[in-house]
């Protein structure tokens, strides 16, 4: 028998576990899918917007994998805490596959970025997704104008949530605290701003179109911004997604505002230069006008424009955080590897592997994790003979408990699901997420 730990229960981790038990080269592989949280599914649970129910339904597919007879979910276990180091893990499993994602947001590196009222979109998403690490965060949403910096899908998500009415979110699993704050939101103007043009933006067309379908928000586009895009007159040379995006944005530039309660303004070719301050808080953003540089990028023009805002959300991408006890490439934000094998001092470390964003960086869509995980599992399986010679302890969970961990297994997760369903019923809603560590652990492990 080959015993493998997969660290991380998001798509990359679940796909790695699935590849391990579905292959036929090594017939008896047993997998524990470990997670710091007592809940599985990673960013599918805590990163997909609550109004994207179709994407969130991917949890059903991941659930089927985690219910496989040779796969066990082990939540509420943090690598690096209570003596559970990577070296200790290798004493419990023949191999460990780290699928820990990219937990940090990228910085802009401009003056005033840390003013109160300037927050990362990552933190905002965690708040409305009920991530327990965000339980202490509060977004009173007393701002009347907000700026979202970035033109990817995360930027589109947070813009849509700010501009969507709370009643439209009530049927979702958004936590009650976030729903109450959104119901009292004073935000009426949301500016989504990118340093390049719509022909280079990273959002997908389906998500972009959703902005124009919001019943309570006008979408406004500055035609002068569009005219700067080299592909504006003839988008035929663009990739299909970028071409469709440009066509959608172009159609909005011809619209007349309907006088709705909220307004979304899309701006392009503006690069943040500094955050403006008033009374110790962010009061706006000063942007430098950019123009195409002829090589696919942009250059500054020295002309500036200020956009007033009392709330700024930075949505310029994710970055990997150094996993405890593993080598880390700060420049790339990934763990050094060769076809998924972790490299220590340039040489493969027997038994240690990576998959997902911590392997390749925060790129691709959910489905990209499947071939990424398969490559790593192929490397692991080719090391089987050497791995099988390693001596491991008989009962990993007993060893974790002896170290002071309190693992949440699959029945504990099912208890959390039932508690969230009960919480929703008590609020006159459907299932509502439990937003804090104490509530999640209490539901999974019982009192005490």
C-alpha cells in the first residue's frame, strides 16, 4: 500500500487525489486530503462569488471524489502548527503533494496604498464568502463612490457584488453579516479601472456581460478610452475571448444611462500613481493616463486624472505565500520543482510534490488544475519503488492528535453542512455559511 497526503482540498488537491486512486499502475493507493480549514473545496467555497451558483455547483463533483472509499478528508489540520512540519508529514506518509494555492494579493507599490479604506479584493471576497480568517473584518460600506483597480474576473466579481442589490443575494449562502452590510450600503458609483485597454483585459466574456445585466445598475464606458485601443477599429486580430470582450464594451459605450440607482463606470488606460487622502482615510486615486507602447504593453504620458472614492479595492492578482518548511522562489511566487517534484538545493526531494498555483503560479481556470495535477501524479507514480521503501507510522491521524491537532473528518464536514442549513432556516433563508472558526469547529467537533 502507498499512503499519500494531499495538502489542500481545492480543485488542484482533489484532482490530484482523484488521479492517484483512478490510476492502475499502483493498485492500492490510500489518500488523505488535508486542509487547514475544517471545510473542503478551497476557492470553490471561499472564492467563487455567492451569486455564481453554477460554478459553485462544482462542489458536487469534488464531493464525489472526496467520498471515494480510498480517499479521506482531514480538515482543521495546519502544516507547520503543533509540530506538524513537512519533515514530520514524511514520517506519516510515503509521499506528500502540496496544493496550497496562492494566498497573498499582489501589491501596487504606490504611495497611500495602505490608507484606511484601501483594501485588497482578496480580503473583500473572503468577507462576503464567509472565510473564517475574515471574521474580524468589517465593511460598513458607507462610501458613496468606490474604485476597483483591475480588469480580471476578481475585479468583475467585486464590482458586481457592490452594485447588486442585497435582495438579489438573499437566496445565496452569503453570510448574514455581509448581507446586512450590503443592504445598508451607500455605494452608488463603482469605477472599474485598468491600465491597459479592453482588448487586453483578463476577464472572461460571460462574467463581463453579467455587469450589463444587473437590474439596478447602469454601465457606462468612456468612448475616448476605447479609441486608444489599437484593436478598437478592427478587433479581428485578437484572440476570440478578447474580441468578444471588446465587442461587449463597445456596445456599452453606445448606451444611454437609464437613471438607475447605481452606476458602474469602466475606465481603461489609467495606471494608479498614488492614493489621495482626506481626514486620514483614502479619498480617491490619482491615475496616470497610459497609451499603448506598440509592444503589447503601455507607457505613461505624464497626464493625470483623479477619481474620487472613499473605498478602493485592489484586484491586481494573487501571489503565492511561502509554505512552511518548503523551498520558495520569491520572484516567481512558487515552490521550485521539476514536473511537480519539489527541488531542494536544485535536487528532487523524494516524497515531496506540488500541484496547482503553488506549482505554476496563479494562472488558468479551474479546469487547468486537472492536467497540472496529472503531471505531478505521473512523477509521483514513477517514484513508487523508492517511495515504498520509506517507513511510515501506522496511524497518521493518531499521530496528529498526539501533536495537539483536532482533525475534522468527513462526518464532521457533514455536520457543518447541516448546521449551515439550520442557520439558514432560522434566518428564513436557504443554507447560510457559518463565518467564524468557533462556529465551524463547534459544529464539526461538538462543544469543547
